[in-house]
C-alpha cells in the first residue's frame, strides 16, 4: 500500500485518525473505493463519489445502521459519512462455505423478523444511482406496484429499454399482486440483496453492503438473492426457512418479486432486461 495524500487527508478529517497507507479496491461501478490503513492498526474502506446525488451516502449509512440494529445479518460498521464520502470498517474477504451459508440464512431471518414500521420508509433512497421512492403504503401490493415497479417501468419506457407491449404485460399483473402474494407484516429488508452485495468474510460470516433498506415483503430479498445466483444459496434458503418458515408456494412467487430488480437493470443497462421482465410477468397472467 502507498499513500494518496488527498484521499488520506479527507479520511483523516472525517475520522480524526492518521492514515498511514491507501490502496485502490476494485469492484464498484458507481463510487471509487479505497482501502485505508490507520495508525492504530485497523483497516477501513472509503467510498467516494464527487458531486454525489443529494443524501446519497447518508442514505446508505442510515440503511446500514438500521439493518445493524436488528442484530441479525452482519453489517460493516459506519465509521464516518458526509455528502461525498462514506467510510466503513473493513471486511477481510474469505470464502463461502456451507456453515457460513447456514449462518447467513438464520441471520437474514432475524433481520427480517425485526420488522419495520410500515411498507416503505420515512425517507426516499437510492438503488444504484437511481432515486428510490419509499413513501409508505398501507399494503405491500400497493407499495410494490406504486414504489417499486411503476416508477422504473416508466423510466425504462422513456429510455427505450422496454416497448409498449412488454410494458403492458408488466402492468397487467400489478392488479393481481394482492391475490398472488400473501400479505405479511413489513419485514426489515436490505432491498438490493444480490450476490455482489454479500461479502463472505474470513471470519466465516456473510456481511451485507450497499443496502436500499426499507420495510417490505421478506420474499423480495430472497428473490433477489436468486436472480444472479449466490454460493450455497439452497443452504441459505433452507436455513432461513428453518428459522422463519415461509408461506406455501413462495418458490412460485420468486419471479413476481424479481420484476423490480429486472426493471431497475433495464433502466440502468438496457439490453434484454426489459423483455425479461415482461416474460416474467406473463407467467402470472
């Protein structure tokens, strides 16, 4: 590790501790990530994004702290935050294992079980770089349709990422959500729980990062884990169900919950995500 003076000084101003070395960290596609070694022997991760959207890193920090309060899944400690920067305790990377997957499934069930005041959250947030509306709703079906599907369906149409016929297929299933998905009390969700946001630590535990935290249906987090794959996912799901049994038929509803991340990806990356969301929706028509 060398020492980047500008990065180090910014971190020192926020942490009140000397930074003796820095090193770039690969992997992020939004913020610049830097590993910091502090003079007290500890290591931290610094994320920076010049001209970040308003409340961008503050929103992430609030989400991490809210998840940590549940005492379930492991979350890196927030060390400092401002409008263009977030500093977290470093998670030393390890490997997935059956034991770690089992522990993660149980811990995620505990986080979800901590609950939320409502479907949504008292503040809007972000999913990637996109704004994430969180205004609370009385039912999950209303929240999921109005805050998770329709805003990104509109944006995807505006960006040419989904055509009118495919958009109509997605819209058609929204009126049936209340019949298709059993209502449950709001769970405390990570909200963007794909494989890249699960860090397997050398401590033998899974740690989650980059949340889009809110109150929602717990099946949504599980469906997102399945969307892009996760090491030992069957063991995670089995351990979760052992700790907090899921309503009958939840496997058949995975695609419904995946409409949200598919449309977000259509907005961000285009490609085949829009048609894929439509094909998924048609399975429930």
